[in-house]
């Protein structure tokens, strides 16, 4: 027997949300290739959207920025390392920097430069704001009662992409709604898919 489950629902279950209740919950699942945003109530999706902007795009934005601003060519692995270690979606209380090795596009020779967290914020601004805009558009389409629930309960982030520093703060600032990251964001979808099978079995017994 095969059941198909939508990713945001799996993410919500994995994040520990009781999806069967009549109140509205908002999930923002930022993976590698897509960001899925959904408002869930009574075990189903009420409003949702999926955009092809996520963790991989953060890496690409860093590669582009380094090429444009520093004439430095870096690989995706290096970009991911920058993202994980000093990447920022929101200004950090104190600036941190990282030495980055790459190839100088002018001379063709290897070069090392120091990159700051402020620079990564600048590099990622366009990409992160597209995610914020998508969250905004889903909120606009949400029925008022469920929107009120979300304002009370907050927005929950899942997926590896949500581990980017400051994403919570950025979404919170732009929407005015408390935003938090699930306890184990990387595995929320996988765990939720497993629990969904139990959820279905419970549904059938009732």
C-alpha cells in the first residue's frame, strides 16, 4: 500500500506539530533545491507554495559574490563552507571572518582573502529576501482565523537550509511573527514521514 505525503506535512509532523488539530500552523521547509511553505490545519494543507530557491542557491550566491566583488573563483564546496561557518541572513552581534582560498580571475593564480559575515549577508540578501517574499505571499492568502493562529503560535522552520544564521530573525522582522527552528530540522521530513504512517493507521481505526 502506497501513500503520498506532501513534504511540508511530513516536516510539520517531524517538528512535533499536532497537524490533526483545527488551528493553523505554518511550516517553512528549506531544503537543498526547493523551499516549501505551507499553512496546515486539520491534517491537510490549506495554502502552500514551493519555490526553487533554497540551500544550493545560497552557495551559488556566495560563488557569484566572490567572483564579482573579489575577482576570486571558488568552488561550491568552499562556498558551502563559507555559508556554514560565517553565512548570515541577518547582521550578527559581532562580525566574524574567514580566510577563503580560490583562484584570482585576473592573474589565474591561487589567492587567499579574508571574508566577513557582513559580506555574506550582502551576498545572500537577494536569495533570502525571495524566501521572505514567498512566506509573505502565503500569509496573504491564508484565511484570517488561521492567520491569527499563526500570529499566536509562530512560524516553524525545517530543512537543512534553515540552519543559515539569522534566517529566523529575518523572517520575524519582515513578518512580525515569532519564528523558530524545529529541534532537528535536518531530519524533520524523514521522521515525519515515518510518523505519518502511524497517523494514517490511527485515522483508519477511528
